[in-house]
């Protein structure tokens, strides 16, 4: 793929790639002197053309059969499978994700295509509740126009998942990716065009979030907004979407996944060998930039010191470097803004806790070495705020009950973990640990479509879990049709056979 670096990627509006006044460089975070691609950003006028094209295309797309839509999405999954190595390479180069994790992300995108295609065919059957003399039918119809605002941290899988969910349910869809991963979104566009998506049904509209994203969220013709990103932006979208605009005849549906402050509890009965490996992977995989990443470890007092000793030693063995090198386990963070913000959090952490480990990192990219803080107060800044980097707060608890209380003591409820061999603790965590995805005696990242549908509650987001049996319902309107079939004869239309 390196021979293709620096190409220009233009927006796709109404089936045509269109020129833009503004372009931005997307850089390789492992080596920021390398331009991965130049991306054309749309303006408000182009956003409006895209919206009108989607409205026009919806007249026919909304009436296509579920099977036709599912077949296109399945074909997209097959094309992704054929281009797997190449697409993994783009993820490595544009967002600095290590090779193995990039490959897993492409697998997840394929799973989303196949799972949502099958789910739509299941939902399309509807439900019949027939009684003597009366037929009752429960069916679904698409909502209209979906705006998908996708993140940079799973630039391929999450963008693909949200987009194909909106498309397979019959909604015309505009994809506005994060600026730092807009080249990967252009590759998703290539896949969907090759799969046969009709013009205007899907459009690729990279642009400034504060301008174009805001315009599309506030547009009276938008029906559904699917967003993954920060709590701050998610809350703004939720508020904006609630405002009824002139000419708007519907309430907008918002699906927003907004991060976490995920904790792993380690109790006195835990297998520490297993726990250390699991925490290292959960905390430092993709440099802690997964919304599911472990950023707090809550350890029961009796095993606290021995866990920390092993955790620090295991973390020291991690290879930090360019994402494309096969031995790399910790790559760069996404950009200079992110790097500065994480460094600020590290300084705040030093003021309220002790540093057990601070690893050095290369200087030619946006690197930050893993940092482990110990004796962190449960209500401290680094124990409460989402950092989105390779920084872990280890908190001491006197017993399992206190550990559970600390784990639940944040505004988020996304993922959580427990390492324990005590059945009563496992049972209590299942009932009381406030997270959307609870993992027991394993890593807390790497959710698989349909096996571990992903999403949380509290301030981690609103909406049903991605890759689960309720997800597509958010893009559909249910209708009930009741017919009295006790009529007396038939009245044929005059002149008809």
C-alpha cells in the first residue's frame, strides 16, 4: 500500500466523486512526515446536495425488498474478505493500529455485513397474530435518512457496522467519518460502490464535524443519527437532535456510543498469572485507545503488592514502535492533540498518585509509552475521567465488596472485568457490576459480533448493542396492520377482469 500513499480521496455525492475547495492531509501517526492521503472536505452547499440526493433515492431504496438490500451488504462483506490484507494495511498506516489488531478489525467488519444482512431477513418476516375473523400483521419499514458519524479508533469496523445497519434496513445513509480516518472511510465507499449500492443511497461526506456534522445532525430531513465518539460530542448531538426544526414531521432517533472508564477487579482468589496477561492486553492493546480498554484495575488488598510487581514487569516487556512492524504491541496514539492531552493527564496523575512505571517511547511519531499509577484514590481525576491512552490507574480495595463499589463508582457503564475463582463473587458481579459487557477471567476487549454484542449504559451511551439482535430495530419503524376478514363477498373494480 505504500506505493499508493498520498493519493487524493474525494467525497461521493449522488453517485459521483466531487471536487472540493478544501483538502486535508491524513498523516501516519507512526511517522507523521508520511501523508497517507489527501481528503476533500465538503462544504454546507455540498452537504445539502447530498441530503436532497438521499431524499430522492429513498423513494426507491425504501421500497426495495429486504433480500435485495441484504444481498448487496453480503456482497460488500465478500469484497472486504477478498481485500482483507490491503484494508488491514490502510488501518495500520492511517490510524497506527498494530497489524494483528487491524486484521481483527477487518474480520469484525465482515461479520457486521453478514450478521446484519441475516438479521434484516429475520425481521422482514414480521409477526402474525391472527384470530378468528381478523388478521393482525406486525411489520417494519425504514425510517428515512441516516447520518453516520464514525470514530477513528475502529475506523473500519464501527464505520462499516453503523453504515450497513442503516443501509440494510432501507435507509439512505450519509457517512461522515472522523477526519483522522477519512482515507479508510473512502475504502468503505469503494467497497459499497463495487457491491452495487445505488447512487444517492450511500454517500461519503467527509467534512469538519463542527460545520458539516452539525449541519447534518440539525437537518430537518435527518431521521436517524448513529454516532460513536466522545461524551462531549455525543451529548451535543443528543441535545441538537431533540430540537424540532421548521418543516420537520418526525422525532430524530439518536444512537450514541460515548466511551467508558473501564475497570477490572482482581480479588484474592484470582489466578494472577492469567490476570496480569489479561490486564496488559486490555489496557495497552492499541495504546489504550479502545472504548472498551481497561483504564482502572481494582485490586483487593491481600494481593495488591504482588499483582503490581508482576503487572509492571509484564508491561516492561511490551514492544513500542511503528504499527507496521510485526513485533509491535503498542503503537502510536492518533495525533498531536491526543498526545498532548494524554501527557496532561499523566502530569495530573503524578500529583495525586504514585508512578510505578513510565516507559519511554520513540519520538518520530505520536508515541506515548505505557504508564502505570499505583495507590490511586478512587475519586481521583485519573480514576474518573476517560484518558484514551496507555495510562492505567491501580486502585486498592480492602475486600471484594469495596472493589465492586469502586468499580461502579464512575459515570460510565461500558465494559468491565473480574478475575476470580470464588463462585459467590462471580455470581455477585454478574448481578451487580454496572457494565454493558462483563468479562470474567478473560480480557475485556475484542467483542465479537453476535457473540458479544457491544454497548453500555449510564453515560457510556444510548441505544441498543451493536452486533446484537435489537440493533437494527433502531433504524426501523414498526407498523401494525389489522384486517377484518369477515366481509360479505367481494366487490371487484368496475371494468377489471
